[in-house]
């Protein structure tokens, strides 16, 4: 049964995760039952890439889990995102920051946010460029309804997770600089990096949120 596979996947993954590191289930395309199974098995942070896909699941499950937005967010979706998510990992522009601030003010809610860093400087990827992060952080810091809590990065996709290491290291470096940059309202504590094939390297480079999809939701192949 699927829920049994998920329970076994969670168990074997959690053995591999040091204390203090949060496993977030990347739940895109998964059914309500699969998401319920992963929560049942002990994963309480769930990430979605699309607001519309997340909304019915969040409404069905509610506060048994902490809901993270991990996909690119357009400012015209800021309202639904603000209403549904507990944390937005993919803030990357002033336009989006302003839209989220407006919606969170309306909801009288303070939203924890991470800045997504385009650590690979990829032209087709979202995220702020490394040199843009500090200015964006300062602007977020001046707002009443957003609280900067850290950074997120994807990095370029590689077969060999070692190839991801420099991008994780770059992002950790930006994180460390932000910690000594004199932000007053920020509460820097999250570094979200690493996926099914790269979470070990990410943790070695300082990640304390790892975003895992395949390894939680799919039957293990013999060679993994
Ligand atoms: C799908 C996804 C993941 C997880 O990827 P897997 O390789 O399936 O573990 C992590 N982060 C984001 C932003 C994703 O979209």
C-alpha cells in the first residue's frame, strides 16, 4: 500500500537527518491521501509549488501541518498565498514583497518569508541574484507584516550532488553576511537547500530545511 511505502520512506529518511534539520515534504502532484500519509508518518512541514494546487489540500488538512510556498510566486497570487501559507520561501522581488505586505496587512498577519537566491545565476530561473539579496532583505526588514527568516535556493540540477556544493556554499555565505548586516526585525534561522539527491551535501553546507519529494513519495529503487 502506498501509505505503507510512504511510512517506510519517512522512517528511513529521518534516520539520516541530524537533529535540528527540518524535513519538508515537497508535495507537488501528490494526492490528499499521500499528503495525509506523510504527515501521519511524522513529517509536519509540507511545501507546494502552486497556490491553486495547495489551497484545497491546506483547507482539508489545516493546522496539522506547517505549509510552505516553495514555487515561484507571482504577485497577482499574493492574496491567496498570504491567506493559505505559513511561510513563503520564494520571495525574490520588490514587487512581490509589496504585494505580500499589502495582503498580510489586510489579514493582520505577520508572514515569515525566505528570500530565494538564484545561486547558479541561471537566466531561466527565479530567485534574486546573490548581489541583490542584501538590498531586498533591507526592504523586507522595513515592513511591518513580513519577517525575514532566512534564505532558500534550488541551484542548478545535477546528477552528482557534489556538483551542487558550490551553490549551497554561496548561499550559506550570503546567509552568514546577512546575519551581521544589522537587520532589526529579521529573525534569521532557516537555510532551505537540498532535495532528494542532494540533501546530504546541503546539510553539510549548513541547510536546516531540506525539501524532499521523490524519496518520500515514491517506491525506492534497489540502487538507492
Ligand atoms: C519538487 C521540488 C523539490 C523536491 O524534489 P525531489 O527531487 O523530488 O526531492 C524541492 N524543492 C522544490 C522547489 C521542488 O519543486
